[in-house]
């Protein structure tokens, strides 16, 4: 796989709620890396590639909750990569402050 990322990734460990449809409940897993453009979520409940998921997380202690949509870019046996879609400016600032 070629490396297409443009943003620097930071190793992290924080809880992430993700939901692949409004009918499905939230899965709770851990993020293992974070960048301004997305995250990797360590999970056994992997949505299909190209799916859109709703994610919610606080990237640092006492940080505001980030709630946004992300597109699944790749799936591995250990989880999935998710690229943020239409991240609002406040959420982008919260993530940037963590990086």
C-alpha cells in the first residue's frame, strides 16, 4: 500500500464511539493514532471500506467532545482507518491542540 497521508500522525490512546448506521448501536473502541485528517480505530467491529461512520471522542483529558463523520479508508484485522469528513472548525481546533 502506498503512503498517501499528508498529515502527521500522533500515537494516542483514547476511547472512540463509532456508529455505522442510525439503526446500529455505538461500538466503543480505542483510537491508536490521530492526525488532523483522521484516525485509526483499533476495533473488531470494522465497517466496510468506503462506509461513512459517525465518531465521537475527546482527544485529550478535559478536551471538548468531537462529534463528526468519517469515511473508512482501509480495514485491517486490527481495526480501520477513518478520514474525517466535513470537520467543523471547532472540532479541528480541538484536534489540532492535541497534536
